[in-house]
């Protein structure tokens, strides 16, 4: 990838994100690309994509963002390396399931480039010391969202990565069921699929289909 591929990808992705027509989408870039010190073909484009909602996000908006990402990579045959984190406004405000630890959190707050929407740094909060379960759930949530976001692109252009991501996501989703129950009442459920049934009983409105 050349320098122009990076610029073309960011411009195209930004244009397509704006075209979605959702005011609650924000894109913040940080790291070497935001500083202008990136090395084409070596550096990632680091970013935070914020979508509406809370832990249960608006899947339609996320899907539109995913398709925008795929199109931006394909347009001009860019295929640049990207390391985006997908989060939501409620999770960023709450802080318990923040995708970032305090070190990276402080780094993002000091070094950034807003390209779409409102500045998420104004509401971002991060728990200084999180329980192990919260850290694990936050990690799993981030990985699951990344699979949804990268899925359309990987499905077309990197099928092995797509299959691997889907398998890992299924593992993380089922594992999270036991972690949520333990956070709720201290229950340690060893069998993950049994925990899914217990979650349905505890939260009748939960859609686990």
C-alpha cells in the first residue's frame, strides 16, 4: 500500500459514513496516521468508531458502517491495514466496559483527529481499576463488534480470516454468558450453553436467537 492508498481510504470511508445520514456516528483517528508520521505498508490506521445505542447496538447502523468500510477498501484497490475499535456512546460514558485501558485512554485523549461527528473524548470515561470479569467482558465485546464490522470485507477478500473470526466470536459470545451471570449474582456456571438458558430466564426480553 502506498501513501495515497491511506489517504484515499480515509477520504472514501469518511464520505460513506457521512452518507449514512446518522448524526450519532463519530470517527476519531489517532496514532501515526493522525500525527502524519505513518509508514505506508507498515503502519495501521488506528481509530475509534462510535455508533448509536448501548451494549446492544443498532445493528442496521453497524452493518451500514461495515459496508462503508468494505467499499472504502475496495475503491481504488486500497486494502490498507486498519485497526478500528467499535464502541457506542453509552458504553463510553459508563466506562465499565470501555474498550480502552487507562494508558491508551489517556493517549487517545491527548492525540487525535476527528474526521466525522462529535468528539467522543468529551464523554469518554474509563474505570481505573476494573474487576477481571469486567475486563474480560469488555475485551469480548470489542472483539465481537470487530467481527461484525470487518465481516463483509473479510468474507469477500480474506475468507480464512472471516471463518476464524466467526469461530472466535461464537466462543466469546457463549463464554460471556457465564461471565454475565457471575457478575449478576456470583453464580459460577461451568457449561456455557446452560448459562445461555439461565440468561433467558433472568432477562426474559433478551433475544439470544
